[in-house]
C-alpha cells in the first residue's frame, strides 16, 4: 500500500507543478476550471487522489469514536498547523530577503487560508502552501462523519449503499444551497466520508487481499482491472471530472456531476491499485515509491514550499495562485518537479532522525 500511495502522491505533485497554470486550470485547456481539453485520460488518473480516502475507510479498525478521532486529530491537525505556520513563515522571510517586500498580512492570510479562515481580504498570497493541506483538513470532517456512523453502518451492505447515496446528496445540498463560506473546510466532509464508506465496503470484499494473493494465472484476475479501466475512462469522457476537487467541482453538469464523479473514482481505483501492486514487484522502483508512500503527509505539506523556493532559485518570479508560473518552460519545470520530490523525500527521512537525536540528547541531560 505504501507503493500505491507513493505512486498517487507522485502523480499529484507532478500535476500541481507541471500542469496547473496561472488561471487555476491546466496546461492544454483548463481541465480544472472548465473541464475542457485537458486530456481526459489524465483527468481520470488524477482521480487516484480519492484513493487516499478509500484506503482510509478500507483500513478502518473499530477502536471507538474517541480513540479513532483523537488519533486523526493528533496525526493530521497538528502536522498541518505546524507546517502552515512554519513553512509559510520561512517563505515570507525568504521572499522578503529576495526583495519581494511582502506585508506580514500575506503570511497571516496564508496560514488562515489553510483552515478556510481567511477573512483578511487578501488573496493570491505568495506564501500560501495550501495546495495539498486543504485535502488533509477536509479529511478530518470525513473522518468525523465516518467514525461516528461506521459501527452502525458497516454490518449491512444496504446501509453502506444508502449512507453513500445520502452523503452524496448532502454534498450537493452543501455546495448548491449552503452558499455561505464555512470555516475549517467543513464542506469536504460528506464527499470524503462517502469515499471512506466505499473503502470500508471494499474491505468487506477483501479486494486488496484478493488482488495481492489471488491466482495471477486466472483470466478473471486480469479482466477486472481492464474492465474497470475501460469503464472508468469511458465514463470520464461522458462526464469529465476535471481537477477541481479542491473547489468542490466534480464535472461539467453542476453538482449532480458528483454521482458520475464518485463512480469514476471507484472504477479508477481498481486499475490504479493493480498498478501499485505491479510496481511493488519491480526492484528499485518499488523501493523508491515505497519510501515516498511512507511519507505521503510530509510530501503533501512540503512540496509547495520547496517548489516555490526552487522556482526563485532558478531565477523566476513567483506568481499568485500557482506554484510554478507559466514562464517556467520544459524541461526546467520538470527539473524543478524532480528536485522537489527528491528534496521532500530527503527532508522526510531526515526529520525523524534529527528528532530522535534531539530526544536522546534531552533524555541524557535529564538523567545527568
């Protein structure tokens, strides 16, 4: 599963740094904003982002609401808060040293935006590192709904299907009729919880176990991912999902697009999971993606700040609302993306080592 998570986060980072342009869309046609000519096959692969939500439900353990929720709050909320406060401040100092002359409110607004709390009136902050952390904060609301209901729902398939449909309907209501801006990215809760329940449903079928230990010589073993891939990509052509999940935009037909979006995501999860399994059997490649997958949260939190520092280091001017500006052309943007992934991995590996040494030093002083 770490290999699978590593593949997904690598693609997401490459999409953020290579495809998203200064209009908030994507290079080649604006798939995120208009669901237009951005290649549908890449839109369908981008749905792998939902795999994190599906896997969160798949590996659910009934340890009680308080225990599970406390674990997630400690694991996610603390990390997001620290990363937003520290990384945005580092960016603010760094950019001002370079002569950007950013006001302190650029930093304040960036931190607040991470939690959907930006009431400063500022937009387009250069110190914003929220391109991925919004997803983590939104997940907390999904976990809240999922953990509150899981033990009452997961014993019956009919309940699972019903709760998913109700949550998707609730998401439509939240997006279309609850037009006021809510803090802390609450609006992501229903859709995230729906995917978690779907993941828990797949666990009842032992999907991942059957994929890993099933008979590879049987034709049916390979027919499933092929059929799901064809169906998923085909449905994406009929209702392009775009890359607008961050703004709760699920397709070209308004909020009702959430239903094909959900089905497309579930269908695409199957071949993406198989790809993860195949990659896990390839020497070196599996080790690389396994290492990345073990530090998924670190990559989500770090990659924007690292990429922005690299962009300026290569002599380019940062632009609002985008990590890598349009002025950065191939192959420079690819070099920046590869360096970003490498630096994030090094930082994620070194931080636990440094913290362990600091803890050991403090322990030694206490004993003395």
